[in-house]
C-alpha cells in the first residue's frame, strides 16, 4: 500500500503536534494555576527517578531537556518515550490497514484520536510529576471528550460502556479512598487520581480500566523500590498520575490494535 507525500506529511505533522502540544498545554495550565494560587512559582523541580536535576549529566540531556515557562521546569522524558510508542503504533496502523483493506479515512480518524488522547494524557503525566497535582480542567476535558467521542460512534467502546465505566470506577476508587481514611491512615489516592482514572475509563472502557490500574500499580511499586534502593531512604509519597497515564496510553493503543 503506497502513500502520497501529502499523507506522509500529515502523519509527521500529527507526531510533531503530539510532541509540541503537551508543552503548550503545560505552559497555559501552569500560568492559570499560578494565578489561582493552586501552585507556587518556585517549587523545586521533580522527576520520578531523579529528584535532583543538578545530578543530570551531559549524556542524559538527549533524553531530558528543560523548558522554562512561568518559572516552571518540565521534564520531557515521559513525552519522548510516549512519542516513540505513538510512532511505532502509527507504523502498525498502516500495516494493519494494508492487509485488512481498512478505509483510510477511518485510519486517519484513529490517528487523530490517538494524538488527542496522547496529548492530554502526556500533559497530565508531566504536570503531576512536576507538581504532584492533576489539574481539574485537563481531567474533565479528557473525561468529557471521551464520552463525546463514544457518543459520536468513533470510539473503541460504546457510549453505554463509557458512561458505566466512568461511574463505576470513580465510585469504586472513592470507596477505597474513604475506607482508607476511616481506617485512620493517610489518603491512599488523591482526588486527582480518581478523576484521571475515571477519565481513562471513558476512553478505555470498564474491562480495560482494571488492567490499566493493575499495570499502573506495578509500575509505581517498581519505581518506589528503585528509588529506595538508590536513595537508601523510605519513599514517603510518589505521584500516581504518571503511572496511570503511561498505563492508559499503552492500553488505549492495544484497544486500537485489536479493534
């Protein structure tokens, strides 16, 4: 199956947008969150695996760069990794379309949805890693757009499944959170994590969201173990949003693969 230069340029454009858009969104959201007083201007830079940015050496700058906006520093390691995943999936989409005679318009719609989903989730990943905060505007945008996509009939799941998944997963996680509080312990999950889980459920469905949560938990536990080994201190708190986001993107790509 041969593609014209215009189509190839469109694919490249989608990939570039998927890289640049999260940076723009982060700058805009950070600006308004600072104005609202939700976050401070001079928070220390935070990275999941390397909290002290001064320890980064020249050889790691290829994978990690710093972009300053409103005195906020964003780590792009997660975005680069997820962009590579998106690139690999792009090649897979056209391989599948060649052997199954998919309508090319449907393939472009799929790529558009993936780019949009990736852009919002990648923004949430880096924002939570930076500030330990998942902004409500991004969470709600991801959630409601997932429901709208299902309503339009272009989602990988039905509208009914999307709505049921959102309600059930939020109530389930909220119940776990409240039970943990009643036990006299600290919050096991932040409200932002609950909203992000519900938003991912709107895109992935009820069946997949449990796999999303399982993989995210395993990734978070692995990160905690690695940090404790490296720092030789007990990890008190870690942002769960990045692991939810990475797991959500992986599962969403898999849903398209088996569509």
